[in-house]
């Protein structure tokens, strides 16, 4: 009888732990996959893979056809109800949008569209546009890289600086000018107009 004389508690294999052990397991798994799907990829494996893919595709196509058929049946039987729900949803969203707009802008501006808003915005700052046009007539043009305040500060005219500060408050601060301030601005613009060469 042939037997192995090595004792049961013979050589102990080194046990690796930690990162090295994990990397070793991944390397063994990759080697197994390589041998199974690359080295041993014969005609039998090809047929098996093609059959598996075909079965999966057939199952997905059947499931998709069933879902589409169910959706068509549901849509045809409930088409009026779905259309009514869609119409009610759209109407509710439009009403909510209008209500929020009216709440934020007030009745008059909230129910008007872009033209009214632009007109209101431009009418608020028409005094500054008048100032710029007066200065351009006098040969002073604002460079595009200057802010309104930098431009006014560089001119050294107190009235231009005051008008520009009022413009900044209205245009960027969202403030309203009082009637007294508007009268002062109008008076300053008339003075500038008189000082400008014809």
C-alpha cells in the first residue's frame, strides 16, 4: 500500500492577512475569470453565452410588450379622466403662478407682461439717461469699464454725483425717490442743461 509518510502536522503554510491577502484573493479571482472566459472560451461557451443572451433579450422584449399593452389599455379606458386631470393640473399651476406674481408685484404689474415692466423700469431711471445724454452732448462720454459712480466721481461735479447716487439707489437698491428728490434732480438737470454748450 502506497502512503504519504508526512505527518499530519507537517509544514505550516504561511497565512497572509490584511491588504496583501485581499489583493491575493482578487488576483486569484481575475486569473479564474481569465481562464474561464478567455483561455477556455470554446464553441460550447460561445453557444451557451449566445443562448443566455437570446433568452434574456426575449424576456425583456416580452416584458416591454406587456407594459406597453397595459399602458394602452389603461389610457384608452381612462383617456377622458387623464385629460381632465392634466387640464386641471395645468390650470392650477397657472393660477398659482399668477397669484404669486400678483402678490409680489401688485395687481397692476402682476397681471401685465414684460412690456409694462420694462416701461416702468425705464421710467424710473429716465433722469439718469437724461444726464448721460446731456454729458455726451457736452463731449463727456462714459467708458464701458467704469461704473456709474466711478464715472461721476471722475467728473468732480457735485450735481452729477448726487444724481448718480440717486440712480444707484433706484436701479440697484429697488428704492423709490420721493417727489422732493425728483424735483431736486430735475432742477439739477436743468442747471446742467443751461451750462452745456449748445
